[in-house]
C-alpha cells in the first residue's frame, strides 16, 4: 500500500523547510532507514528517511521548493505491485556516501571537488572542509590565469611596437580583466533568510535599547590561572570565561526577574528557570544552542556543554532540541576581535548580554593609573518590559560578580 513521505515536525516555531537535495531518484528501491531527502530549515538541516522498504514513487516537491510541516514530499510505493514485496539489497557505503552538509555539496559541485577526497574536520564534511580542499586547485588556476594574462600583455607589447617596431593600432586586453568584476547570484539559505527576517522583526516590534559597562577581568583571570590545572585534572575540561559569565548572568537574572521574562499579549510571563542561549557562529549563520537549567549545571557542566555545542555547530550535528527555547542569550563577539557592539534581541526574549574582546587599558585605581585587562559588556533589552534603571543595575551586578567571583558563591 502506498505511503506518503511528509515533512516531519520541525520543532518549536519552525513551520517551513526547503527541499535541499533528493538523495534518491523516482523509481529507486529503498530499505527502511534509507535517507530520501535533505531538508534545510532556519535552524538546522535534517534528513527524512523511509520507514519501510519500497520504491520511491512520485516526487511532489523538487529541490529548492519551500514546504510546510505535514506536506507530502513523495509517495513510497510497494516494491512489486501485485506480488510479494522485493526487499532491495543494502549497499555498502562508499567514500562518497559520507555525511556532508547541503552547502558543502553545493560548494564541492561549484569548485569541481570530489567529496570522497575531502578530509572532514568533524562528523560531516562542511563548506570549510571543501574550500580547504579546493584551495590548491584554485591557487593553480589563479597562477595559470596570471601567466596567461602576462602572455597576452607581452603579445600586446610586441604588437604595439614598443620595443622599437612599428606601432599597431591599440586593441584592448580583453577578457583578461573581465573576471575581476564578475558577479554571482545565489538564493538565500533558509537560515540566512530567517536571520534577516528575525533581526528586522526584533527592531520593529521591540523597544530595543542598549546599555554598556566595562569589567576589570583581573580577578577572574587570576582565579583561572590558579585553579586551571586542578580543574582540568578533575573535570577533563579547561575553565574558560564563558562559564563565569553564565553563572553571573543567572545571579543577575534572579535579582532582576523581568529580564528573564517575555511578553505575551498584555501579560508578562516570568520564567522561574534559566535556559541560557549561547550564540555560536555556524556555517550557515548564527545559531543559539541552549543550556537548559543552567543554574543546576555548575562550572564544569557549562564548560563541557559549550565545548560540545561549538564542535557540533561546526560539523552540523546540532539538533532542533538543542536550539529550542531559551530565556536569555549571551553572545561573545570578543572571540572575533570585537571591542564593542550592540547585540540584537532574540525574540521573544527581552534581554541579551554581549561580551567583547579583553584588552589592556589604563584605568584609575585608588588615585593611580594602572594597566588592567578590561572588557566592555553590553545589555540590549526590551524597554517595554525592562526599565533603564534595571538594565543598568543588571550590568552592574554582572560587573560585581566578575570582578569579585566570590560573590557568585555567596549569592548562590
């Protein structure tokens, strides 16, 4: 009996996907568990698999089509009409069957790179892996183009008689410079389009303001230096600054609960749990995996979770559950060298903490100018729910916790 292959539930607030690539063709035999099609969503890419053996029948939506949850993608027919179903043989995986992100496959095709020859940096071959593999070929191609351009110029010089011969009429050195002003056009990915839409929505629907402060990182860095060896030996992970800021944010959110709330209609929903989103730069754009019940995790648990998020964001293995929800977000532009920025809210959250580069600066301490490692911090907030006073005091609380980490233990 024919079975419909439909767009599965995609997670909270995700109702649409794009058909990125059909992995099977119409008429192909499949076994239960075979991946049939890759879908691209605003958060992650996922595969839809066959739940039984059969033959892939009519494909209802081709690559590039936008589809909604529950829509029929294709029909899975019985293997043999009118007879016993023929179970296709399971093929042994080849090098080209390795997991690759849709973007990686598109880039590989564009650069004429064979995926089986690409060394994966993680569980899946990513765009960066393909670009790294394509670099030597691109360099050789550029060299060839350069040599070709030089040859054309030499011929033009000879033809013009600049070496003493008769001058020939000027002829432009065509197509040599044409590629230098080339343009390409590509469709936005679902994630990039969603990021663009949500950023505009955040600015249009929230009364967003940002307040800034600066933090002396001396005490925290000294504490990390004293305890890093023992901490790593005990927990198997280094202690970074992120876990301190997560803990500081939780303490500040407990002091100012409206920043851990959201607006629903004419009501304020206060969250009595702390699901802290950690913004991570991924291949297709920014993603925000969530530390659930972060107040119960401890420093080691937070560090291990953040390291895991970063690795899985790189290889594309984050799940929708990883990205679901969140009551407050922390973003660290400092890892890219940002000295100061204005983070944009992640609706329906009403607050986001921005961290920045640690830089030595001259600061007055007890009447003397000293050099200290300083960081600017920023809090963007929805003024509909959070007043300026609370926003400023929230950042001051963060500053107090980081400049004297013992307060985090005393206030816990």
